[in-house]
């Protein structure tokens, strides 16, 4: 397997750390900044955070073989919900990952993409996708914050490593 289970666990810990840093900043924004439209696919800070959360949740449901009917729910676009439910979701990822073996991480899971096309990918690729997806969109949120005159928190992986 190209990536060890310990590395996957570390990457999930990183994504939880980086997400919490952005949630903390988002909590300090006035509503008009939280929902300011930046003309991107998810439009604003709040909706982009909700998109990352929905992705984290749907992929966990996939690897746990507990399929969800929807990717995102309308109530996901609520900062209070995200502040409560997202850390709990990260904890569920951590608890699930605790029992994953190297062989489990190499097992393939089946899913359909947004266009309904079927795919099979190993669990380790799904986990790395979750982290990469979050990193991409957290970068967008950081850009939104800068555009509004705020300094986003450092979210680099190396910054996380220096906290260990």
C-alpha cells in the first residue's frame, strides 16, 4: 500500500485541526461577511465550509458502508450546526480509522460520482481525497478572508506538524 494507516490517521488529524482553525475565525465574522458572495461555485465562506463538511460526511458514510441519500442538506449552511457537528464528524472519522488495518485501507469501495458514473477506489485514496478536498476549499475560504481584510490562520501542513 502506498500510504500507511498511521499516515492516513495523521492526515485526518491535520484536516480536523485546520478545519477547526477556520471555524474559529468564521465564528467572529459578521453575517454579511460570512455570506458575502465571491462568485465562486459555493459563493461564500459559510457555503464553502458547508460544502467541505458535506464532503467529509458523505465520504465517511461511504467507507463505513452507510450510504446517504444526499450530499448536502439545507441545514448544513448554518454556522452553529457546523461548529457542533463538524468536530463530532471528525471524531467519527478518528474512531473509524482507529480500527482500520493496512489490509482494510487497501480494500476498494464502490461509489458513483456526481454524474452517476460508477467507480471503485481503495479506502486509502478516499481518505487522502477527503484531506485534499478540504485543503483545496479551506484555501478558498482563506482567500475570501483576505479579500475582506482579515488575516486567515496558518493552515499549512508544516504548521500543523510544528504543533506536534
